[in-house]
C-alpha cells in the first residue's frame, strides 16, 4: 500500500491551464483569460506530465525537497547545542511508497539514481536538503551530486542555514551560513535569485526561506517576466493558495506573529506582528499575474500537493527524507491534441 499519492484518491486527471507567451507593449501582464495559449497537466502518483504550446522540446525534471540530511563530524562539535534537536528528527523514516524503513542518505542516493536512469535533464532542489548547515552533510551531498552528473538547481530552505538558538536576525544568519557553508551549491550564481536556461525554459530560483521577498528579488523577477521567456519559479516556501494553511507562507494573508506556533521550538525570532512586507505581497501578485510563468516548484510542507491560482499551477513535493520526489516532464502540446481539445 502506498503511503501517500501525489493526489489522494484521484491520482490522475487532465487540467487545462491558461498561459501566455508575452507581455503587453507597456510591460504589464495581459489578462490571462484573454490569452489563447494553453497548458495541460496529467497527474499520476508522483509523476507529472505537463503539455504546453510554448515549449519546444521535452524537459524532464526530478523535484526533490526536504531531504534533511543530518550527518555530522568533529567540525560540528562547537555547534551541537544549536543542532541537537534536528539531529534527532530524521534518523529513520518510512518510504513514501512502500512504508519500509529508510533514511535521508539512502533516499537522496536512490533519488539521484532514479533521476540518472530516467535521463532527467534537471534535478530541482528547493531547499531543506540539510537539517542545519553541517559541513559533513554539505560535502557529502555535493559529492553525490557530482557523481550523478545531472544538472541541478539549489535554493535554500529555512533549515539549511538555521542553527537553532543562534543569535541574530534570520536575514543575517542566512547570509552568514550561505557564505560559510552553502555557497558551493550555487555553482557561482547569486544565492538570492538566479536563472538557469534549460531547453528553452528559464528556471528561476528565488530564496524565500525567511518567508519574505526583497526589493531586488521583486525587481529581477519582473525583468524576467518582461522577457517573455517561459519561466518555472523554484522556491522553498509554497506560494499561498486560497484555503491552504499558513505553511503556504509566501503571501499568506494571515502570516505573522499571531499564527507563528513553533518559533519557540525552532528557537528563532517570531514572525513580525505586521505580517508580510509590502514587497512580499507585491511579489505574490506579480507571480500570479505573470503570463509566461508555466508553474511553481516548491517543498517545505512535507507532503505532495497541487494548487492552481489564476491559471498558474504549483507543484509541492513530499519530503525526500522519506524517498519522495516528483518526476515532472514538460513537453510540447502536439498539434493533434491541440486540435482535439480546441474542438
């Protein structure tokens, strides 16, 4: 018996989604409902097939988030008081399909092997690959990625750079531990916002691991929208969708101190009383009005989910600590299917 399917009780289906290939002459996104281009998605267990007129060749992506690697060595001794809780969190897990015992290291290696055997074009890693910035875990993961030889994109999650109880603002701690430990994973790119072009699709990695978006990130995102290039947004924290809980915390209208239930457990600053910044909310609106955004890839919540907001799909991967991943193929929509669907 499979522990969790991608879509519970309805593991497959065809979803028609509005999309577009360009912005209007004044630089503002046109109304999606007026655009003629369409995308169609079929879901089956942890497999996703996405068909779009704006895609020129198939791109296969393995989406793996929340591995929570926790290995450590003597270099971590001075930091054990900050890592002790998370060091006990994922020592052993249950496989997402078989329910057999597994662990984060085994799950990560098996996912890489599956991706390699499947001929994946890209491994998308939207954060929490580590339970804290352990040098041993980071070096181990980089070695496994180099051995696999698959192009990958990494963006940090809230645990990757967080030593629980360490003094400092979230933004300062993130900058410190990215620079000290995580930097090699960015392959020379800007850790806060970076783009990777693969077979005609631009994958845009934006760090929202503090739940907030900076002015630079908003500005650069808008520039990519104006380019008209088909985009996939890669973030750790899922974008808010109506009806979803506050864990879908980027743009959630209730995000803030009143809904922060675990800041004492995680020994970090409480979310602000004022909630999201205006810049974060502007980013949210820009994301879901971007006519060339094919979709959003994320993690964080440790379960698979699918949302559609204003015609834009969001795919959230279950935790890779339990072996989970999403196998996503984005392909051109055939003329036969286009004529059949158009009637």
